[in-house]
C-alpha cells in the first residue's frame, strides 16, 4: 500500500502510474477527454454535500490552529464555490484542444517538410496550499492537455482535497478516462514534497501554488523544472490625468474584493499632481483597509508609517502601502525596484502615458484602467488556471492549456539524405 511506503518510493510508484496514464491519455481523442471532464464536473456537483462536510472539518481545524483570515478565506468552500469549481471543470472541457496543434510548417530547399506540433509535457506535479479548488482546476487542465497530474495539497485542506479528488476521479473512470491520470499524495509528511522535487525524470514539471515559504523551497530544492511565481507584489499607479471616480472604484476593488488572492493590489502609487489623493486613501479606509504611508502620504493623513519592508511585502490581507510619486517616472522607478513581476496597473486618461507604462513595466500582466483582480485565467478566457507564472521562459501570466504543452518537430521526407 502507498501509505506504508517511504515518501521517495511512494512518489516513484505514483509517477510510474502517472506515466502509464499519460500514455493512455495520448491515445484518447479530444472528445473522449472532454467527456471525462464533463463526467468529473457532474460528479463534483453530485458530491457537494460530501465536499462541504469535509471542508467544515478543515475549517474547524484551521481556526483551531490559528490560520489567518486570508488563509481561511482561501480554504473556505460553500455551495456557490463548489458549483463554480464544477462549472470551471466543465468550461475547460469546451476549450480548444492544444494537443496536436500545428505551430508552424516550413519546407526546406531539399524538399524536407518540417512541422512543429504541440504535445503534452507529460507528468506534472502540483504542490499547493489552502485552496481546495486547485485540486479540480489543476486536474481538469492536465487531463484536457493530455498530461497526468500528481496533486499534493496542504495539510490544512486535506479532507476537502480528498473529497474533491474522489469525486473527480470517479467521474473520469465512469467516462473511460484512466483515473490514475489524476493522483493525490495522501500523506501530509513534508518529506513527500522533497521526494517530488527530487523526482528528476519521473516528474516532468512542478507547479507550486502557495505562500512565499513554499515557493521559495520549491525553487531552491527542485531538480525538476519549476513553473512558479514567488510573490504577488502588485501596484496600481493613479496618474494625474485619471478620472477620480474610476480611480477610486478600481483601487478599492483591487485591494478589497478579495484580499487573499495573488492578484490583489498591495501598493498604491499616487501621482503628486493627482487632484485628490486623500479621497483615494479615505476610500480604502472606509472599505476596511489599514493604510501604511510614506512621508508624503502621512503629511496628508494620519496613517501608520510604511518602512522599507512594506514595499516588498505581499500582505494578502486588508493592508495597503501608499506612496506619492513624481509622475510616471517616479512610478516606473518604484515598480522597477519593488514589483515581483506579477501584475501592475495604471489608471490614466492620458493614452500616451498609459502606452508608455504598458511598454516599460516588465511584469507578466500589465493593465490600463482595470483592477489587478483580473489576474486570473478564467477572466482571461482561459478557463481555469494552474497558476500564474512570472518567469521569462516557456509560459508567462495565467497558465492554462497551452502553457501545459511543449512541442516536437515532425519531419516528412521523400528519401532525403544529408551530404
């Protein structure tokens, strides 16, 4: 039994099963994979009562263990969130299948025809904390893109993740899709994470989703390629030309809609020429946000001082650091020093200023006159997302089906030999 094995042996066994399942997925048609996801979505809906009962147990344990309000919000499930989870799986089933997609074709002077074609990456390990919906989102994206998934959720969501996995794989099996294509690491032993990170050749890519400590560990220890972001230190710059009503609405939404998501605004930058900076700060406070300000901000209103660490902190809470900056150049300089490369936005009526911001801010997502809370695969029309990547290679921003593929070259000849 897996639960009696050492973590390295457990992961090796699971990876071998996943590799076989990935081979079976490769032989399934697009419609067969779609049918498997539709059945998984139906199974999640049918198991709502079981999933919510499991989540109640996780929430009670989390509260007893002192989880922060932000983490409890991520952990919490209700009827609406389970329904949204199932709908997300069903939506993935409707998306264009990237597997087999021809990227480009060229005919060489000797007549050899070369084609680049999208193919699955293989076996993907997903290591995540708090959010049980990741179990369904990641599983759906992996299956639709022809990959096998090994899921390792956090101990705080162990019951919820188990219930979601049971329902999801039961749906797959009912539709003739190998349930071993989505496996869950049942142990809460942290050594299992280490075993996944060391599984070079058995696991093809690791996707971490969680706090800074988890992602830093994964990036430091992994011998397997990693697709990740470390922090969501996201900025909104309100330019002097911004419409005040629009600016206030965007700023409050970006911070307070859901404070525990990685797309939440953490730092507000206000142009010193903006006509009413005080109104923006007071709107945040009225919405329940604690403000920490630089010297210029504190000259306008009595707020807690922001120290050097605040500009590099992902609060994931109802806290925001605020700085007044000298125009666009001041905002760009601050973002260049402190942005984590996740999501940054400008609110401005001046199109030339906005265009320069969009061109010069080197983040995975850059927005004009929109809330940073749109940093989400579903909002980008990608269905669910497996994560948001802030690196420069392979995939960037919300990673969905296409981001879970690589490509291979196919050559078609007529007897060519190389001289």
